[in-house]
């Protein structure tokens, strides 16, 4: 069968590409080997946020007395129910993609899709039957999987990746989490909060290494305050799984240390799914393991495009979706603006939450900017105090010469919802004084943005 566009993969890159293409009048099909919605909806962003919400609810219940609420009896987490709820949320989102495909007349083809010649896709279904389809434009959106280290091979039982961490049969008593990026930190927070003894190991000197150093230090303080074991500047050398428990040998600044745990969760990044999709046979160029594309996601092979985790750039769902729209609009003959990768927000859904966009203080200095830095603590926020979330701050970085916003870095309650304001401000090249004069509602946590801008210019009122 012939289409205008065939998309291989139905994650937040693939399904968005398909729907946008259909909206623009193109005949579209999506090839998916598993569940519609890809990793994000089924095994990533969505189910993890469900688990994190369960952990937060448990935390609130444990501290109900702090809010003047009396709960009789012991408050206990029900791990099985939490997992079941997360799977239900994920299933609901996947069904939502089915609805959107039907609404937008996008056809679904289930099986393993690969490039099989000019304008041709071969799909192998679960029974091994092969079918071929043709399209003028083929978009590769095959996503990524948990990366494995040679000294940390995943067996799916004692050494696991994030996917297995979502569906364990029972709550482990102890766990070592290797890697403190968003995935590692979120799982460490979830399991620690519901009572698992967690040791979080990070190779770099700070947690969440891509974040501003002050934010990273604050998160480390919060984790340690909650009695989580945190080991930075440390690396897992080996794991002995021969006994009942894993014996994890960890190299630290002070020497080697052995930590015993029921489970080791490897969260050391992702690997792109580029094998077996016909790249080599079609001569599609790759660079550093990812598909090489131009600013509109065209590969060196005419009619073949790639988006999301298999191309260079932040491996984030919202980036994949943005790339999808840009790619498809170019295919449809529109004139989309290329994505500005210096203005991509990042979020970590721990407690406290972490969010950021743009340059860190260190990166701004490295780039040669003379800067003004404004910081407003949550301890001075009326809304944060009322919510019982006084840990955290908003930190803004401005170019001292022109006043332009260079970066925003936040840690605290609701900051993953607040960061979008800073993305808009940065895109519009808003200056510090314009942000100061933008009236923010009171009492809100977002007032901290206005106050942080004022702090940069020695005009802050509430500290």
C-alpha cells in the first residue's frame, strides 16, 4: 500500500509526526512493534509520574499531622496497588493515542519496521509474516532503551533497567541506583519514599550533573535529610549476584566500599534504537551512534528522516515532539523555524522538583558572559510556607550588558510547572527589568521568578 508518510515508531516523536502530517492533508501510517505511545507513554514519562504521585501521596499521609489532619492507624504503602495504578494510567494514555489516530485517520501497522529500499518499508509481524509498504517520506522515530555498562550487565532479575523497575513483583527492601540523572533520581526518590533502603551512586561530583551546581547541592541535601544514602564522585566497579543479595563494589574517593542490596537499578543513560532498521543497507549516515540529520531532520538519503532519541540532542519527549512537527511541516511545504536547542527545558520530578532552561552559571561564565545572578529562596515565599515546601529556590542568570535572560534554574515545589514561563521569556529575549515589572499573582510560588529577577538588580523586596 502506498502512503505519503510512513512513521516507524509511535512514541512522542512518532505519533506527533503522524497526527501533524494527517492534519496537513497527507496520507499517513505508523509502524509500531509494541504499544502505541512508545516508551514515554508505556514505560517512561507517564507511568513513572504515576508512581511518583503515589509516593508523594504517601508522604503527605505520613505527615498529615503537620497540616492539621489526624489519621488513625498506621499509614502503609501498597506497592502492588501503586504499580497497578501506574499501569492503568499508561494503558489509558496508550488508548488515547488509538483514539487520536482514529480521529485523524492515521493507520496503524503493527510489527517490526525497517527501511527496505527506496521509499519502501518492510514490516515483520509477530508471526514472522513480512509485508511491504511504500511512501514518499519515511520518518524514523524508533526511540531508545536503557544503556548497559560492560561491568553492569542487566539480567532483568537482580540488575535491572528502568522498565523492570516499573513492574517489580514486590517492593525490594534495599536497592542501589546507579546514575543520578532524571531517571535515576526519580526512581531513587520513589523507592526511598515508600521505605526501600536506597543508595544512590553518581560518577560525577554532583547529583543531576547537567543542572546548575547550586541546584544539585540542594537536591543532595534534601535526599540526605530524608536519610537516603548518596555517594557522589563514585563508580560501581562490579556486582556479585551469586548470593541472595547483590554485593556492589563501589569505588569512592576514600577507597572501595561494598554495599549489599536486593536490586541494582542501572540508570546510566540510554542507547538509541538504530539496529535492524535498515540504516546500513540504505547507506544512512550516522555520527556517534546517532542518525545524522540537518535542521529539518532530513538524512543523507532522499525521503528518509529521523527524529527523537536516535538523533543528536537532548533525549526528551518534548524535544521529539517538537522535532516531529518541524520535520512534518517542512515535508508539507511549510516554512517552519528550526528548533533552538539552547532553549529546551528540562525537568526532574523528585521532591523537591528540579527544572531548568538555558545556561548554568558556570556555563555562562565559560561562554565569556559578564553576568548578573538573582536568587530567591522558597523559605521567603508565602505560598511555599503555606504548602509546607520551604526547601528550594529560583535562580536566574542575566547578561549584565544587555539584561537578556541566559538561564533559569529552579528547585522546589511546582517548579516543573513554572519553567515554561522562563522558556517563553528566553525565546522573547525578555530582560531582567521587564521580568521585574511583569506582575505575578500573590500568593504563588511563581512570584519567586519575579523576586529572583529583582534580586539580580538589587531591587528584591522580600529578602
